């Protein structure tokens, strides 16, 4: 997606370099360029958020003792060890109801950025 937006921006920039371009078309192309730049910023932002989510999920999987493979996820811990690991984790609140362990809340660490 990012590469297509960049290619579209290059096409717009090439068109804007034309000296015989009417002003109304130049204004329209400048507006299109602005929209494409906004879309490119959004793509970069989404990519960053996906990276953060992936990091959080990876940390959670490691905390839970989960070995993640795209084709076949499986737990490395036995049930008792898994419940103990979750209950000791600062990332999750767990309640035991009979034979069920219910995770009530997952907490993801927030990354702060300094400007």
C-alpha cells in the first residue's frame, strides 16, 4: 500500500512540473497530493500501531508460555503452570470459578514518546 501511494505521489509531482497545466488542474493536483500525503501518514501510523500490538502480543505470549507459529499455535505449559503464570503476571487479572480460570482483564504496557 505504501509503495502504491508513493508511486501515485510521483505521478502527481510529474504532472505538476508541466508548465502548460491550467491553474484549475494544478490546484486539483495539489489537493490530490495533499490527500495522498495524508494517506501516506496514515499508513505509516497504522504500521507503527501494528508493530506495537505485535510487540504486546509477543510479550503476552511469552508470559503465558505460548509458542506461536502461524500454522499451529500450542502451549508450552501444563494447565496448572499456565494458571499460575497468569495469576502471577502483572499483565492479567484471573479469577478461578470452579474448574474454570477466567481472565478478566489484560493490561498492555503503554509506550510513551517524548517530543
